[in-house]
C-alpha cells in the first residue's frame, strides 16, 4: 500500500476508548521505503551491491561451443532465488556458501575423462578406417569384400562370428572349470591315498595293514588317471605296491617285446610253444600259427614270412577253428619236429619250417567229439581233453601218426569234467585245471592200470594272511596250467585277471608269484619257459619275455 494512503488510514482510524493516542507528538514519523517495481525481485539492503544483470547472449555463445573439440570453459551458474517467505524488507539476506574443493575436483575429473573418451574414440575410429583401407588395397580389385575403398566383412561372416565367439568363450570357460575340477579331484584322491598309507604304516601287523595298502592303490589309480606321470603318485604307489608284493610273494619282471612293433594290430595270441630258439604263436583271430625266429645281430625276433600254417582246406581235408597247439617230436608224418594244432572237430594240422602243412583227422571216439578244449603230447601218446564228454582220450602214435582208435583215460569211476579248461602232464601224472581254480590230479602205477585221482588237490600256502585250501584265494580267473621240467620241476598257474604267474611244486605248494613291473598291452593268455629259465608270455598282438630271477 502507498505511504500517503497508509498515513491517511492511520489518521482516520478512531482510537479505542481509554487508549492513548498512537501517534505521539514527540515521535517523528518513520519514513517508508518505496515498493519494488517488480514483485519477484530480491530486496537488497543498501550496504550490499546489487548483482550485475545476466548476459544471456554470452551464455548462448558459450553453450554453442560445448560440442567443439577444445575443452569448453566452465560457465558459472547465476541463480536468482525469490525472497524467503516472511523476510522483512530491511532484513539482511543469507550469504550463499562457496563451492567445496571436492565438488570442484569431481567436476575436473569428469571433464578430463570426457576429453580422454573423445580422444580414444577419435583414435580408434581412425585406426579402424586405416586397417580396413589397408586390407582393401591388398585384396584384388572388384572383390565383394571391398565397399567404398574399405574392407567390408559380409553379413554371413558377421553372423558366424557372432555365433562362434560366444560358443568359444563358453567352451573356454568350461575347459577352465573342468581343469580346476580335475585338479581338485586329483588333490582329493592324493590326500585319501596318503591317509590310507599313513594308516597302513601305523597298523600293528601286515595282515591288518593290507586293506589300507589296497585302498591306497585304488586312490592312486584315480590320481594317476587325472594326472599321469606325477612323481608323488609314483612314489606312493611304489611304497604301497611293495608292501603288497611282500605279503603276496610277488617278484616283478621286466617283460620285453619279442617283436618290435608287434605282430599286427589284428593278431590275438592265444597259445605259444618253444622249439629251440624258435617261438610259435597261435593267432586266434586268423586261425593260423606264426613262426618267430631270432633276428641277426641280436636285434630281437622277426616274423618268418615263408612259414605256412593255417586252418582251411589242406589237401582234401578241411581244418576248422584251432583250439590248442603243441610240439610233436620227430619222426612223424611230416618227417621232422613239427607243430601240431587241434580244431574243435578232432582235426590235426601238422606244420614245420620249409614244409607244406599236412592235415589228418583223429579217429572219432565212441561217444563222438563233444567239446575238445586242449591236448598234451607225452611220450608216444596224445591226450585230448573233452570236457563235454567228461573224458580225456588217449591216442597212441603208430608210424608217426595218431590213427588208432582212442582209449579212455578214466576207465574206472566217471568224473565231472564240465569245468575243466586245461590239461598238463608232469612225469606221467595228469593235472586238470578247472575254471574255478581247483586242480584235479591223477596218477597210474603202471601203463594200462586205472588212474588214482583226487578231484580237488590241496594247495599249501605259507604266505602271511593266506591259508591252505583247494584253491589259491588270490587267483581270480585261472587260464593255463604249464609244466616246467627239471632241474626245478614246477607247475605254473596263470591268472588272466592279474597277469600273475604262480610257481607251484608238483605237490601244489606255493613257491613264488611273477608279475609284470609295467602293465602289458593286453591280458596274458599263455606262457612257456625255455631251458635258460626265461619266461615267455603271449599277450595281445605280441610275445614278451623276461629272465626269471
């Protein structure tokens, strides 16, 4: 309200009854300040100098220069705030705080990073254009990979890259994860093996320590599969295996291959026979017999390519699948020492070096052939094991040929031979190996007399933790029974599962066990021992040998 109107209103106002006059003659009238022309303007006291007017044109010019490459200068922000509600005209306005050092630093860093980002963007854009131009110039003119003088990747390739790169990343991550997982599994298996070894060392006796050594080998086998060739694994395995070998009476042999490179990937050696320095191997996969002879300069053995001996049509006779083979001294139908093989129908195959093979049929037994499985040559007789017929047939040689009707070996009480798998003759005594590991023994006081047989001979086993019985407890899958003549007559029992070769006396007393120091390429299927006491074994596509300690 204007000052004259205020004065007039005061003069016209009637004072209240009994109240003193509001206007005292001794008081001078307080002058009033003129009202601001603009209601929104900030009232400034006389002592404060008013802010200069905003230069809007300068601000607009500076804003237009913000997009230029040079860093834009800082534009001060001038705020015009309305008067605070309830502020008296003469009140002193509150002073505004100056910006802090932290906010200024952040603003400076922000501007710096913005400038760095723009510089990197320009540099990468230039680099991309440069290499695309270079590649385009290297390509022949007119190719589809040039567009506007630049190298252009086709859309199909871009799609392929977009698909392949994520798959490659996923595969890489999975590989890293698997490798880390394998490392953790290896550490866990090794720790478990160490725990079992420590328990085995602390066991009071060898018998109670055995389960811990066995479990340690199982954990070490898992660790070996995860990290082959680890030195710690080899060290612990040597200790655990050595403890078990001492308990089981095992002697380790360093088998060496007889033929470098083997006899062929499709060869499967089923049986071996020694004849002087020559080695004959029955190849079950091809129903043939291979002859191996010493190579010059002691360079192992070589395969004789001229030796002929295989099933099939021989003259006017047909020889079927071969089940077993042996060595036949001369003279015989072929003239000299020969290798003979038997098929499942009673056919005999005669083979000798530098001679054509001959074939003949054994006379059919009175009950016919049912399932011949093995044979043995002893003196002037051929003994054929026929488990299906519960019999061992004897064929007497006449003029070097087995052409006489066979005689029964068991002329007295019949025996159940359904599980018999191999036959061996030692000094006239006959031994039959059964598939469960039991051995049947027969002896005759004189030729033509009925044999006295023991259906299950007793093994004598003095190893710690082992007991005598009708079988060896640690033989899992017996395969062969081989007789080694004097000066140390022995029977060798082959376990196909462990490749263990058990040396026994003729009374079946355990002597020792032989195993390979390093696993062979395949399970051992047969064995033979030469006069120098070298042990030969057939396994997979090769024959191996090692000197017996």
